[in-house]
């Protein structure tokens, strides 16, 4: 039975269990590159804010499956359009996922992770969760999407929190 009343909390729910407002669903269920879609709204850039090696949190460990218990590169960035923060993202890349041909994912700097993920062999997004909660920097509550990607057979997580400024930009583009 889909959840309709979603209270602000930290729990990720399988996307198919939620009834989302049409505009929100259009973005959270988009199978393509978020970077490419944001670039279509205006001048875009990625502002890295954190890059550490550490343990995924409890839910991330579960979402990564058996790779979850090992250390991972944690990357947190803000995505800006017209210099306005519109998305806060947290990516969790297990160190074994970064071995070999995937090693470029560990050194993205201010380049979009998406530019590497969608390059051949393109990563496959194989599971999506949704939540309505705080962003990594504590903004919100706002809608969030957690995606598990598999690149060359190895998993990684990308959580994107859609800040209110994105909906403002879409609904009042001239503001
Ligand atoms: C996964 C993508 O990459 C985007 C870029 C990110 C980064 O540079 O860390 C993180 C989340 C994504 O919104 C995408 O463009 O779809």
C-alpha cells in the first residue's frame, strides 16, 4: 500500500511505495543524468564541500549490500544553477568500487560525478529510494533521492537532496 502521508524523517523508502506530487516525481523518477537536466536550466557548477574516507552510515551499509561494511570515499557537493544552490548530494563509493578502471571516480574535484558515471560503460541505476528529510548540511526538510549505481559490476550510492530553490527556479524562472 503506497504511503501518502510522508512526515519529515530520515528514513529512505522504496520509490515505488510513495505517492509523490507530479513535479516532484518528474525529477525524482528521472532515469537520466541530473547534471544534464540542471545544465538545461542555466549556468551550472559543482561545489565540492567534503571528501573523506570513512564508514558508510547504517542505512548506506544496508543499501550497498555486502560491500557496505567496508570503508568508502564519502563525497559531498552542492550543485548550483545561476549561482543558486539547488541540490545537495552525498555520494558513498566503497574503496573496492574505486579499484581498477573505476579509479577516476575518486578524483572528480569540481567535475560532475555524473559525467563519469554515464560514460561508457555507463553505470546502471538499479535501485532508488526516496525520503523527505534534512539535506546533508541540515537544510529542509526537502525531498531526497538515494540511487544505487553499479559501474563495472561494483556498487556506489548517490543521494541527491532537492532544495526549495530548485522548485522556485522551475516555478518562477525569472525571479
Ligand atoms: C549522478 C549524477 O551526478 C551528479 C553529480 C554529483 C557530484 O559531482 O558529486 C553528485 C550527484 C549528482 O547529481 C548525475 O549527474 O546524474
